[in-house]
C-alpha cells in the first residue's frame, strides 16, 4: 500500500458539496492499494502510521504519535498514488489494485486504525471528492509498503 500522510490542524472531505468526514488535529491519510496488497498489509500500515512520532511534545520536538496524542485520522482513497509517469506526460494508473480489491483494502485499513482506538473519518471510495485541510508544520510523509 502507498500512503501520503499530512499532519493537520483540521481536515474535511466533501462529496457534492456535503461534508462526509472531518477531523480536528491529527492526520490526513491518502491511501492507495496496490495489486500485491493484502489485509495484513493494510493492518501493518495502520500500525506503522499509528506509531509514527509526528507530533510535538512539551519541548517542541516531534516525539509523540497519533496514539499518544489522541488525534484523529481522515482516510481518503487515492488511486493516483499509483501513477506511472515513466512514459510521456499522461500518467498511467494500471499499477493500482482493481477497484473491488482496492475498496475492500481501503475499508480494512480504516478499520485497522479504528481497532487501535484511533478516531477515523473516511471519504467515499470512487467518488469525486473535495479535500480541505490546514497543514500543521507542514509535516508530510510518503510511505510505501513495497519499498519501506
């Protein structure tokens, strides 16, 4: 799986001008399932993200995890993280998992975060979404379970 993680002061996702998910302080997680991914991959990624020390402690150092701060996660499916830009100027997305598999893994990833007692809001798989956020830092990380 691939994930782009942004530390946020707040974030929301809307479909057809209606907000379907929103969080305060925490992480916006854009996630893409790849063909080789399994439920175990989704669980491992959720565990890794929950423990990443991306939040400031009392000394101002990035030393606290999402679990430690009680922050929330906004999880949004993002198949374009599988973009192949090696040929020409039009990205190809055939490297992403097929939609039925991708949706199941996306939902399993969100559930894996919930199982770790992280409050989770989600986007709508396959929808044209508008994502709004206020970056905190900014702090942005790229994770790829195929190339850790």
